[in-house]
């Protein structure tokens, strides 16, 4: 069943044509991702589908009776309503029934009103619906329903808008970057929810894991033309590569033929026969194909990194809390040359606070941060650029100098640098406030890299960047010789560029995990049954202790140490297994055998020490 048809639409701004005569359809149960470079017209097409904009030519037809919902980057919530009131403000009849039932529960003494509400729940089969919408709110961490919208953060508002859409179960969901402002746990839940539910989706997202696991079709707008791929992200990458290779082969053949036909055209007399006129027409078609080679405008990233000394950054017993919430609990770490660390954890566990303390924009309650003399920190924050009123793009870069030094003694002008970041001569004199979200991110990245840092901190760098720019950024970071510290919910990005993780567990607990995000998920999944068994044992012991007040056990500090030891032992066992696998698979070079053997011995020694202490403490619990 066709839900929506886009027929021959075009859009231009002045002399600039975004797209022309493009068509596609959305059918029931399709889960379509829409991919295009920033500035290609993704947002315009989504706004047209939602009725917020109109194409210059063509039309968009929505099937009569189809209920459609649009999750945009900007929320349309009413500030004075609570979370609960915002949810019940829709036209959904079942929600109205649940709302009356919830109000009846608040006044249980009015038995008649309660019975009416109860019977109405039965008639509308609303019990399962209520359970489901409460689960959605719980997964999106919207549990205090009495909070007013105006008191929510930007991320909470985005989650509330998403929750309202999911609860109302429209026939067609139009989603613009649905994973922004969600932590990894929420993203994985949403991924699972979309994958198993019979929902029709049309979305723009830069999250490539999400594309891989949710979508069954990808539509790409590339150089003004539309291409459709019936498969997930991996299939799209493969088929796109094949398409481009075929296009280039056709162009090469056309160019060879064009040279021959051009020579023929030049030899022809002015008077044309019918036969030569036909060949002349063919010549212009060949010329069009021959001159149609793709114009790949790609961001060019380059850095003249400052020299790095032996001392990088040292963190000594950092402690930080807000009221009763502990963020850092005596955290100590000594950064080494070339480290590439990813930071993951639920929202609110202190990731951004940690970065602010590291960069000395926030002071810890105790402990200290020591930064080496040669270290130059580049900090890409979520807040982005704060331009002065009326400031133009070129002015932002000129604040760092008219000419910028690059590698190998090269120097380029501020204008040339902006061209490398895809800001053409005209765009450079636009006001900063006119830039799109992706363009602002690109400009901000430019201002961070222009300072040539040797310790680069990136806080959610992938939000609003198109997939092409993300690939360029990943390639640049893979070759970046300095230290790298990244907070990101983009699992594909993290897998590609980091080699170990700081896991923020909450309550000041930070674990150092030796591997990327996929390694961590595999490890967590493998130990989940063990965790459940341990939780069961702990519950039984706690219950036994509560019923036996004379029993001896662990004091508070020992219990805390015991819990920490369990996590450390698991990490060391994992690290030991990884090194042993390298030896068993013959992946250790002859020159590295002694180093790796010593590393393995140190891990085994640490593991034995931790296990000995674990047994010592566990014996006190018996």
C-alpha cells in the first residue's frame, strides 16, 4: 500500500538549484533512510513532506486517512504543559481513556467515577497500550511526569517529542536525526524497537549502526539525482561503489568517442546533410556524457601539530560531586603518547563534567590536573560557536590570522582554508547565523583544528555532520598522531577510531576497558549471566544479613572494594584472553614477542593479586 508519493519536485534558492525533478514513494512497512550531503536539500524535502514548505515544481501526495508524525530538530512543545499533559494533549482516543483512568486513580474515594474509568479501559483494550507507553517513557528516562516542559533540557525535550510520536503510533513516521540527544542505552533500545515493530519509517540519520540494523531501503540524493538501494547500509555502500565504477567507465568510453566525433565535426563543411545532422545531434549527447564526471567536493583536513613532550596530562585523585551526586571519586590517570580513548556512559554520569575539569574550565572539589608544558589542547564542545552579532564566516577564521600554517611549512590564507571545509567564496561572506546545523559544525571543527592541537578532545563531534564528512573526519583522526579523547553516541565512529574506553558507570565509578565499543558490548553480553548470578547471590546474602543482625560481614569500604574487585578481575581476564589470542593466532611480530610476553606476565600477576584479595573479602561474607 502506497502511503506517500513525491512526484517530480524541484527546489532552487536564487541561482542555486538543490534538486530537480526527483520522485520516490513510501509504502507500508518500508523503513527508508534518506542520505545526502549537508546542503543538498534533505531538510527541505522533509519539510515539504510535512507541509512546512512547498516545492517549486511537482507535488507530494499523501494517501487519504494516513496518520503521519514528524520528529524535527526543533520541538513544537508547549512550555507551560507538564510531560504528562504534553502526552495527553494529542487526539488519540485511547490516550484520552487512559488520562481519565489516571485521574480517577488520584481520587479513589469516588468509586463510581473510578468504576466508569475502569470499564472504559476494558472497552478500549487500553491496558496493554498503557503498559507500552509507560515502558517507552521509562526507556527514554521521562519518569517525572509532573515536570513542566520549560524546565526540561534540550535533550529531554527531544526525548519527549520522540516519546509522544511513539506512543501515538502513527502510520508513517518522518524522523530527522532521531538518535541525537539519546545515550547509547536509549539508542540501542530504539534500534530494537524499530527493528521489531511493523512501523513505516522515513528518516535522516548519520548513525550508521542504526542504518545497518533498522533500514531496509536507502534513498540517496547525490549531485542532484536520486538513487534507491533495496537493502541496509552495508548493501548501500557496496552497490554505490559499483554504480560509481560503472558511471566512470561509461564516461571514459564517452570521452574517447567524443575525441573522435569532435575531429569529425571539425572536418565537416558548413552545409549539412540529413545524415550529418543526425550525427551532429548524437555528438552533443556524447559531449554531455563525457563532461559529466562526478565533482567530489570533500572536506580537506590537515594539521600542523605542535611537538609533544614526555609529560602529557596527569590526573591526580580527582573528586567532584554536585550536592549528593558523586561524579568523580578519586580518579587518577596518566595519559600516554598517542592514546585514543572513547568515553561512554548514560546521560548524567558526568562525561562533560570530566572533560571540563580536564580542560580546567571547571575546578574539582579535590585533586589536581597537571598539563605538560608542550601540550596544546583542542576542545570541540557541544555548545559550538558563539559568534558576535553580524559576524561573517570569514571573520571567524581571520580571528586566528590572515594566513594559517599547515604541515611541511605550507601556508594558506583564511579564505583558502575555508574552501577546504567546503565554504566557497560566496558562502564565506554569509552571516554565521544563516548557516545550517551541519555547516556550523564544520566551521567550528575548522576553528578547533586551526589551532594545531596535539591533545584533541571531541564532545559529540558527529551530530549534524553528513556521512561523507564523517568518513573524512574518521580518516583524518586515524592518521592523527596526537592524543585523542572522544565522547560520542556514534558507535560506528567510536569503533573506527578508539582503542580503549572510559566507561562512566555513575556514582563516580569509571572503568578503563581495553577495546572499542563493539568489543565492550560483546564483553558485557558475555558476562551478563554471571552478573545476574552475582546479583542473585548478593540479594540472598543481603537478605540473610538483614535477618541475622549478629552475623559478621564486610564494612562499607570493604563492600565497595569487593564490588570494584569483581569488575577489575573481569577486565583483567578479558585483557589476558586478548593477548593469549594474539599468540595463539600467530599475530605477534617477532620483534614484539618479548614485549607482549612481559605485558601478559604483568596482567597475570595483577589478576592473581586481585583474585587473592577477592577470596580474602569473600571469606568474610560467609
